[in-house]
């Protein structure tokens, strides 16, 4: 649940977790129990360091990969010379 700011006329501003459906309803002050109304305050925005944000952006894009040959010789010419353990039954 998100935090909302409320103002009590006696005690001042306090924060309270509430559901979105109940956000605009007045609540009792936790100190004096007087009715406190919700106030609209500035949203807190945290700036991510540029190195971290760059890595996050790069991780979302697929990398272009080029296939390289693992071996110089081809495996297509490989021939089995029989199975010495398999006696013709």
C-alpha cells in the first residue's frame, strides 16, 4: 500500500499507509485522534546513477552475435570404422 500524507490541525503532518480506495477519506490522528485530512505533497523521485541506468538500458536490447567456427575441420567427413565390441550376432 502507498504512503499518503495527512495533516492534523493540532499535531501537524504525518504519513499513513492506505489502500488507493481509502486514500481520500479523512482518518484519525495517531496522537490526538482528531480528524486529519489528506494533503497532496510533492512526489519523491530518486535519480539512478548513470552507470546503473546505462546497464539497465543496455540489458533490454538484444546483442548482435556472430557465429564463429569451433573447429577448423568439418565434422561431415567423420566415418565410423565399426564397433570392435559388437560381435556379429
